[in-house]
């Protein structure tokens, strides 16, 4: 008679998934978060209300217009005519409430294989940062100054997948900003937000000619933006997948938006800074606990002349 073994077999002590047995699946109680990119876009907003007259959901920011140059010589014995100061131009920011929340149950806390409360707080904090960045990106990418890559593109819908970002596109955007008298974000250099797919094409085109890597700048390292990949053609480039793209080009090609910005291109107004909220437990048996985030703010482009957008495809889209 063959020897009978007490083993991990389903007919012995092993059991099967979901049934009795001494050998069962093991789960790691440490649960990883999804991959993510770091918040970036809101940092471009460097203009804020300075001295508002009162609290309100709408904030109006104003800009003086310069006087025309006085280039006519004065007549010694004749008084000059006075001129009128022009009406300031204005930018309106409408602040709105934003937030998100979830309610976890007492049963989840009791039966979950790991403590979920800290993870839920982290997920909400991530959602807060990502949501606010998305709001800033929506305002930033809607500017009126745009360059389309490719020799035939005249609109977003005509940008092809082969119309990759070129050195000429960047040089033109920087030249137009300088021509608009826009101030650089760091010294005379403009901030350039670029998607990694687009950075790949630009760096291949330019090769080693002109790129200066961040650790060669000779500035304090704490002044280097997270994700900064180098200087080029009058701009310093910050790489992030948060730069907007959509399949709205020719034949549904993926079109990427590279943003070149100077000082005060984007403004924000904040009535209440976004923050984590631990809601009150109000049910009869204290079983439901809300956790979320809340904030009241708004974004608007403040100086269109300090903002350019380059729309292009990518060879690795």
C-alpha cells in the first residue's frame, strides 16, 4: 500500500482558496499608493490680490496703461496741454468652493486587514493637490497667444502627430515674450512647462548644443524647480506629465501643450486655502466618519502678453 502523506494537498491539510485548511493566501498589510507626479502648475501663479476692498467671491485686479511717449520738443513760451490717464484694464477672478470627501464605516475599521484611516487621509490630500493643479492648468492653457508646430498647422485640430516641438518654436515663443516686454520668471529666463513626451523630441533635436543642465547653473540648488531638466533658448524647462494633452489634433492625434510663462502670467485669489477636513460623526451609533478636503479659490490669466502656448505632437505619443 502506498504511503499516505499529510501535505499541502487540497485533500489533506492544505485546503483550497476560500475553504478550510492550514495553507492559505497571505496578504501584505502594507498597501502601496498609485504612481503619481508632483504638484507643479499652481506654483506658476505669482500674482495675488494685494489690498482687496472687502470680502467677496469675485476679485477684480487692475493694470494701468502707460502714457504715450512725449517726443515733441517743448516751446519755451507756450504751456503744454495736459493729457488724460487712460482707464485701467482689469482681470476678474471668480472664487468658488472646491472639495471632496468620503465616509468610512466602523465595520471597515474593524474588519480591514490594515488600518485604512491614515491612507484615506493621504489619498484625500493627493486628490486635493491634483484637483487644484488641474484648475490652474485649465486657466493657464487657455491663453490667446499660441504657436502651432508643423508647417501646415493653423489650429489645434490641424496639428499632426508628426508635428513635434522644435527649437524654432521655443525661440519664437521666447522672442515674442521679450517683444511683449514680459519679465522672466527667474532673472531674464522664462518658465517652460513641458510634457516628458515632448521633452524627448526637443532634446533629441537640440542634442548637446545649447542645453545646460541644472547643476551647471551656478545658482543655489534650492532655487531649482522640482522636475527641472535644463536651460534652453532663454527658458528653463520643467518636465511633468501634468502638462495638458488631448487627442484633439488631426486624425485624433495627441496634441501636447507646452507653456512658456513670464512673471504674473497667472493669478490666483484665495478666500480659504484648501485643507484636510475631518468631518463630525453625527449618526446615532457613531459608525460613519467623514474625511475630505475643502477650499475656496480661483485662477485667471493676468498678463496674456507674458504667456505663450506651443501646441505640438510627439514621436512617442
